[in-house]
């Protein structure tokens, strides 16, 4: 199909699809009229991406994040000029730090009604124009930002944006497209273009690290994001088994990075937990791991050699790193693990470290059993506790379930309790900002509509989400998700910080924790009902599992559901 002779809007759609984009998530404004007209023309299947409209820019970008995480595919986003771009910048920032590739397009006007007969209207000049346009405003939150400055380079720029988004380190890119260029007729063909695969670590680095792993007497593995790829997890399992090395998830894992019922799975936790494994270790392999302990410069065992592998082991978007490194291999995490596993397997015979695996298995099984028994015991209490909700959710979790988390204080409990969730079935949505959980969950659901998607979310996080827009997407596009709301009527992390920094202060002594309550408690269940979903409030431990089963049944029949789990109010005032 020739791009020459197309409108700029048609060229945008065709160029995106040629570069592998299958889905556009959108919350556009009036400047995109030419795009809507282009979408209305008849297209053959596969000629342009599928277009999914949302009702809020943050939801659109967050859906792209969830979709990209779940599929590994490159999505596009269409949003409304500077104002819409600013709505979406928090989600862009998260995508930048998580290395989620996407192409974000915002419209603008450069003619202000003075350009031929393409008048954007008086509202543009009066209320929507900013010096430098949207590309300038969002620049710190994306990998690359550019405002198209000639109509003839529209298709070339879209191609280049896709290439940059998928190049190492991957991330979101931003293109500002003047509406005047969307109406323009393309005068030339776009050049042939393709994206590249992630580069591999060099052979010498892989060989060096493999030799060090084989020579280590007490190696351990620490990871945060290896689970972005389920293939990487399989290679990590092979590597860990040959080494007989425990695999620890650091404090804030974004995925299921290792099978949680495997004998070498050491759980996740703060520095104290990681330190218990580092104490006797002589080598720690950090797999796509930014913060294995805190503070970062505190190496719990200076005698332990630190080895880093990952797509971006120096985390270029982080202002300070501080974690020591003795050896580094930069390149595709999946390929590095595959090559390391193969190299180690050539040196260590199968079964040679069986005793170490058995020893670690006993330690880990004893810890898991004690933890789960503790969680199970909370079902006898009068009030619902986080541990009980997590325990019951794990008990009823379908084998193909996909969990998205946007809780803060409840997250460590969920990480310990959800032992049945599998690699490729968990996505964290709390990297530095709250308000994306519903969008990420909907993006995952859009990627896998046949699988049950469950969002675990705190009431504080819930209040940051554009809920009406997100629930509107559930209803409009038939994307039922189950929302499990951990409702403690307040901001527990905020209250905890006061107690940490001022343990004997006036706030603690008088129990006057300003601004930490969400009171009176809203009827969150009614919000879901307003959009044709099922909503209910649960106040007794015995009601938790039946409610979860009803929620799972609802999404199985195509109806979104919200379960408001009423925990004890953090300040006793709701």
C-alpha cells in the first residue's frame, strides 16, 4: 500500500502498523478529526492498528503499559495536545523507568486558524497553546521527544519513533503531530524501516561471569525484573538449579521472577531478608536488579563479589545508583541468562548440587509453611486483615489468573501469600506513582481477554485513579476485571512514616495523624454498579472467600466486579 497520496492521518496509521504496532490506546481531543476520518474508511484486516478509545489520558498510557508488559509488543497511544500529555506524564515516567516501549502521539496546532482553511477553532489560541508545544512539556518523562516540523516527514518520523522506542534501553517516545499535517497529502514514500532486537552481552563478559559462578562456593541470585520475560525465568531456573543457588526477590519486584513454590525460591523482602542470604555468600548475581538492599552503598557483605546482568545494568534514568559491581554484562536479560545457564551446565554436571537444593528447599518450605499458617490463623479474628484476604485470594486464584497490584503497605503480604501466581501472571503498578492500577489491569485484560485479571488495590491508590474513565472502559469495551479493594480508610504508609520519624512526637502521643484518614468511608461498590458491574462490601472474615468466588464468577460471565474488603480503619474513625 502506497503512502504517497495518503493524508497525514492515514500515513500515521499505516506507518505504525508497518512497524509492528497492533493496538492504539487513545484519549484524544478535537485536533484528531483527520485521524477519526481516516479510521472511518474501509481497511483490510491488518492494514492499520486496532483503535481502542478510553476516557482519560492516564488510563490510555497505563493501558499501553499493561498491554506491553503482558505481550511484549509495541503499543501506540494517542492523546490530547499539551493538557492531555500532562495528564499522562506520570504514566510515561513509570514506563521510562520500567523500560516499557511505546509511541505516544499528541496533537497540536501550529497554524492557529491562519493556515489555509484548517482552523482548529478559537479555543486553541485562547486555552490550549503552549510555547514549545507538548513535546517540550513532556520531554523529561520520556526517552525521546520530537515535534514534527514538516508534513512530508510524518511517516518517516513515526517509523523512527518506533525504532527508538524498541532500542536499548527501551522506553516511551513522544511525537507531537500538528493537526495541519494530518490533513496534508503525503508527497513521497516512506523509506523501508525495521526495528532491531535487543543487543547481547559480549562473549568475554558472559564467559567471565560463568567462570566466577562455577567457582563460587556459596552463590546467590537477587532479582527484581527478570520475570518481564517468562523465557528468562525458565533460563534462571536452569541456572539456579545447576548452581544450587537460592533466588531472592529484592524489596520491590515488578513480576514473578521465579516460581514461588520452587525449593530455591527464597521469597522477597527488605535489606534484612536479603542480608540473611548475603551473610555467607561469596558471589551475588544481580539479575535486572536496581536496589538489592538499602541504602544502596551499604554492601551487607563486603567480601561478596557483586555481578550485574541486564538490559541496562547501570539504570541510566536513575540519578544515583550506589550499588557496587565487580563484573557487568549489558544486554538482553533473557539471552544472558540462557547463555550463562548453558555455560554453567557445561562445567557443573546435572544433579551435582542436589544436596544444596535439598537444603535450601527445607529452609524455604519451613518459612513458607509458617507464614501461611500465620496468615490462615487470621481468619478467626473478628475484623478482616490483609493477611486473611491474601490467604483467601490465593486459595481461589484460577491457574491462569493475571494479577496486577497497586497496593503499598499490603504488597509484602501479597507477595508472600500469592504462591500460586505464575511467571507471566503478575504485574506491579507502583513504581513511583499511584493512579495507574486500573489502567494497567485493563491493558493486561485487553492483551488476554480470555484470562481472568484481578487488580489488588488500596483505597488510597484507588482514590488516585481516574476511576470513572477506567470503569467506563470496562463497560464500553467488554473488559471485565475483578477489583479487590483493601480498604483501611486511610493512608497507612503516611501514618507509618510519622511514627518512624517522630516515634515520641506529638502526633503519636495524641494519636492525631493529620491527613491520613479517608473518612467517612465512601461506598466504593456503588461506583462499579454505576457502570453495570457487580459491587459488594465485605466486613467479616467468613465472607471473604464467598465474595471472591462471586467476583470471579462475575468476570467469567463478562461483568466487571469490585469487592470492598473493609479492614480495620487505621485511625479508628471510619
